[in-house]
C-alpha cells in the first residue's frame, strides 16, 4: 500500500508562491491520515462485534432448542455405554392361560465389597455375619484383610437386609441394582417353570437366564427385546394346578407313596392344563442337583416327564382298540382266558381266575392279562409296534421343556412274540405319564393324534388319524364300564361320567435284575366326561401302600383311583364342566273320565 506524503513538494512550492503556510498542508494531511486510520479501525471493530454477536446468537439458539427438547422428553436415567454386548437384565413374564402371573421380575439390590476402602474390616465382618447368619465372620474378615480388591457378598438382598447393611456405615460395602426372578406362587408348577439364575453379571446389572423347565426352553424368547415385554402364555390353569397339587399331595401321604405324578390334558388340543410331580420344590430357592445316588430321589426330578415306568394294564385299551380297528374283534367277541398262558419258559397269569373265556369288553373290565395277550398275538409284533409308534410311545415327547428329551421310552431290544404279549398289558415297555396322557387323548378324541403342549393354543390342530371314530367311541364306552363295574369302581364321581383303566406294575429292582415283591407303580388313566370326552387325567403313584386293612393293598384300584376321583371332583367345576344331574320324572295326578 502506497502512503500519501504529509508534505508533498508540489503543493508546498505552490503554497509558498501564493504566500500560504506550508505547515497547514502537512497538518491537514496528517488529520486526513488519522481519520482514515480511525475509520479502518472502527470498521474492523464493528465487523468483529457482528461476528461475535452472530456466534452468541447461534450458541443461545442451540441451548434453547436443547432445553426445549429436554423439557418435552420423558425423563430417564443416563446409562453408560460399554464396549461389547450389553447385559440384558429385563426378562418377560410367564403367565397361565388366563393371564395370571407364574413368573415375573422384582427390582432388588446386590451387595459387594471393596476391602481396600474399609475403615473397620472387623466390625463390617461381624455386622454382616449377624445380618446373614449363613456367612462366617472369620471367613469374611480373612477376605476383607487379604489382597482381594473386590468381593461379592450377596447376589441379591431384601430391602430389610439392605437397610441393615446401610446402617453398618462401612464405606467399603456397596450396593448394585439387580432384577431377580420371582415366582409368586411358590412351589406351584415348580417343575414346569424350572427356575432361573444369573449368567453374566456386573455391579450395575446382571443377566437373568433360565436353568430348567420352560424358563430354559424359552430363554431366548423371554430375553428378546424385540418382543417388547410380551409374556409367555402357557396352557396351564393356575387354579386347577393348585387344586391338583393339593389333592395329589394329600393322596400321596395317605397312600404312603414315595412319589406321585399327575397330568391333566385337553383331549382335543393336547394342551397340558395341569402337570404335577411330587415331591416338589420352591423355584425361588431351587435346591442343588444330586451329585450321587438315584436322581429320581431328587425333588428336581420331574416324574411326569422324565420318569419312564412300566405302567401296567392301562395299555390294554390300546391293544383292544387296535384289534377292533383291524376288524379282528368287536366288543362282544369271546376271548379265550384259560390260564396260564405258556410261551417257552414264560407263563402269563391273571390276577384272578376269570374262567375259560370273556368278552372283549370284559377283558378290559376285569383286566385280563391272558385275554389281552391272546388279542395281541392276533395283531402281531410289527403291527403292534407301528400302532404304538403312531401314538408316540416309541420316542420322547415334543413337550416344550428341556427335560422332555430325557424321558425316552425304554423298548425291548428284540420285539419278539413274547414282547408283543407282555407289552399288550403294559410290561416290557416303559414310558412316562405324559406319553400315556397323549396316547389316551389320541385314542379317545375321535381317533386323531395329538401332541402334548405347554403353550396355549387358540385352535385345535387335527393330527393324523390313528383309529376310526367308531373305535374311539367303543373304547370310551369300555373305559366307562371299568368304572361302573370293574377295577376302578372307586373312580365314580357323581355328576361326571368317568371312564378309565387301572394299571399296577411291579417295580424293577435298581440293580436291573428282576422285580420287587412289595413295590409297585400304580396308575389310573381316566377320561371325563366319558359320554363326550373332554379331558384325560393320569395319576401315578410310586410305591403306594394302602394300610387301612389287615394287609397292605397296593393295586391301583385301591390307591390311584380314589385320588383321581377326588381330583376330578375338585377340578371339573373349575374347568367349566357342569355336573349332569338326573332329573326324576314328575309325579302328578291325571284326571280321567269314566
């Protein structure tokens, strides 16, 4: 930039020639230069102020918009982000078919320690031992004074315990938020629900995972955020389940049984309305798995699903139904029951001598082993095996529980003619009560196969046909006569036509050789109402003994049948079944004319 001189020579000379003061020219030029500098400085300052004002305006606009957004949003706690997969703590509820809670979540806290921050480790150890009696003061003090920097005290504590720990005032005792799995009904449906525990966990959250039952089977569904907290709906009816457990527990005690199981199933859909296994447990405080001995002695063992037993004469109706379906017999066909029936070194006998022959119906009513075996000989091994396979007896059930695959039926290594004969009356093939319930439902619902399920179903899904509707109806009529005049006479329930079949099977020795002389598995497989089958109920007792008489009575007619009758009496009204009351004919006076 070229600067203008203060005393330009041409103007100075001209001013002197005209007699003017040359210094005035220099002063004027200096004034103009100062004014120009001042104007430039002012423009620069105004530009800077404008820019600063614009910056302040933008900043306050952003702050105002953010404050408006915060004021209009739903308040929530800030969450720290972490590297890796986040721990999902939320778990969906489990409800029964009527929406009643079976399993839910409860907000609680965990307790952990930072020993390095403790001022009085001895006092903290003593206080914790008083709050939690199962903790050892000496062990706590050892951990608090050792090299450990972190120590879990309790994965979950109650509000009362939290307050008590807080009152200790130790800075090294800290709390973390937790969500625990809660089963508000205690042991009701314990084997079905299974239980839950913690997987990955940190001080700020923990992952709740299923460990057994439907909790583990549907673990992915229950933890999936995409379901938006939708509950898992089971087919169970909580009220019916509670009543069934109460009756079965009382019957198990009266009959001096080692264990018991029951299954109530909708005959058309296969929905399990109630399933009980005793002894049971509280899933809120799930016991440990046995590390030695017989697992069936553990309360965790689900006798209804995992327990496979020779169920005895309850299988006879399958033999008769198949023979009727094949056209070999009808309900009035006379069957040779002269005994004993000899096959090689084996002899088949009846509990009583029923004479030289019985009708097919009476073979079921009187529960003749010989008569059933002779019918099975007409059927043959291959056809018998195929029929039982069509009913689901040769493989584990598809029930939605992780324990279901372990309930694999025990089949004879060689399905020979003698196996065909013994299987016809429930010996030589072991299956679970759930298998039996599904088999009876498939036979008596009109003759179509149903799969047992623990999920609520909106509509029945018709499976492949196993027998005709006529054979299904005849089978139900035979089972009704078993209650009316046969081995299940104690199963009569006023107002509800009950049909069923008893089964008493000797219990095999634990060594695998032979059978006990005084231990049995007694079973009653029932259907009600028999004139229009709606539900199948299976009751099984392990080593029952009814001791009211001079000698112990162990047969199903004395043990399982009365329990099933009481159960039906209690639960039938809960299922919405109205009792059928015979209305006597009205008595009146008729006016006649002579």
